């Protein structure tokens, strides 16, 4: 089984979402598109649905919603 690709930057994740949806538009099957980018078929289908319902803007990365770190620098 192949390990998923680790994406560290939101821009990298966003680019994978855009390119996966583009592969769908070109007629590629969901499983093939997901395999190409090292993601799950479920994620690829969810991105496609988000793009279909909300356009390309729905695929954009959102600001982190987590609380700021409480760790203090010395």
C-alpha cells in the first residue's frame, strides 16, 4: 500500500486539490486521479463535489482555526 504524500504548506494542498479536479474535468476516473496525487478516492470525490457546488473558491485553503500556541519562547 502506498503512503499518502505529506503536504506541509497550505498552498501545496490547494494545488493538489485544483489539479485533481482538473483531471476530473478531463475525464479521468476518481480512483486514478487520487492515485496520481497520493490521496484517497474519498478525498478526491469530496473536492470534486465542493468545486461543483461552490466553484474553485470552495477548494481554497482556509485560515487555520486552531487556537494560538500557548508555548512561550525564552
